[in-house]
C-alpha cells in the first residue's frame, strides 16, 4: 500500500505538530522536572541596564555553568526606556570594546548592541539565541513599546535570531526575586534548547517576553500582551531649574488592563508570565480589510 501526502496538507500538519511541541515544552516549565537532554546554545546576552549590570553578570555565569556558550554585548551605560532606538547616522562612528574575554561594551542602545553583536562580534559564528535581561523592573502591556530590553529582543528577530526578553518585577525599590528570576531564565533556555525542532530554538520570528513576579505564586502563565500603560508621565513646571523647564514625574495607573489574561494582570497575581511576540506592528486582518474598504476608492 502506497501512501501519498499532499504537500500543503502535510506542511500544515507539520506546522501544527511543531507548534504543539513548543507549547508542550514550555508548559512543562510549570510542571515537575523531567529528564531531558539539553544541547548547548550559542547565546548573545544583552541588557538595557549596561554591560556591568549585576543581574546580567549573574545570568552570564548561570548560563555558562549550564553549558551554554555566552557572549555579552551590551550598552556601555544604562539605556533604559529607549525602545527600538538604533543609530543609523551612516558614516558616523560607534565605540565598542571587549572589556574582558567575551564581554563587549557598545556606546549605543540595546538595539545597537544586538546589531553589533550579531553582525560583528559573532559574524562568523551566529548565535542560536539572543537573551535580553534580566531587566530591573517589569515590562508588561504597552510598556513593551518603550522597553530597551524588549527592543533588543525585537532587534534580534529582524536579523533572523530568536530571542527571549526577561524582566523582574520590583517591590518598591527592591528586587526580592532576582535570584529566582535568573534560575528560571536558565531553566527556560534549557527547555527551549531541549525541545528545539530540527535545530529551531523557537518558531521563526518569535520572541518570548518573560516577566518574573516580585513574590512568585509558583505558577507559570502564558499571557496575552496587555494594552494599558501601567506607568505614564506627567510634566510639572520646574521654574526652580529654569523658566521653560518641566520636571518629568511618574503616574501609576489604578485601573485594570482591558485585555483578558493580560501579562500585567497575571504578573500582579504572582505568576511568571510568558508572552510570545512576533515583532510586527501590523494590524489584525479584520482591521486591514476595514481600512481597505474605507480607503480603497483613493487614487494617487
């Protein structure tokens, strides 16, 4: 008996199987540990808090101890809140130096660091994965649009490298779960390595935005990206500084996120949140067709 598989049906089936494999593998993070073989990964590690950030060094050591080949390429100084900013002043110069073996400092944004790391430092030995973080403070809901940590992860997707952005929630000015967040990140990296399909650490154009709670409740939740802005800004006249100066002040939201099962909501419940991102700002198909119907009659 001969079995024929149509290309399109077989491809769809294969994609479904791969998606199931990824989902099952990640869900196991919240389950008791199982025996697994973890293939070492070549990792480009970065952060928006600067190459000397203590959490970055803690994670570098932990990933190296787990057997991974880790190269740090990070901004020379704190670059928080710069989003996907990148230097495209072509013809200008950028300073970058290897501060110690495998640790590079780049005078630029986290995106500059990732671009330099992939295109120069690891040009002949491209990374399997970019890990950004752990960031000091959560990056949830609309905050991801401004996060340098998430910006670095999105930059990796643009050059064809899957990525993970990791952030740790604060309790006031403290980071009580920082050590646990580092341990979880290693567990997560090991898991995606062990469940990789045909060498693909994550599906194409996929980043994971991970937020670790200040006080973990012992559960991993797969969350939707919220749409609210947990912290916004107010501008208060600062005439004590100058006549046209305004002091930037934080405004903390007291209203819940409108998205059901949002990362912001689940993180506040003490859950570790994992939100897959694809790096695209494109509107959903329904919105696309509505706009096309409304604006279709336009001519140049």
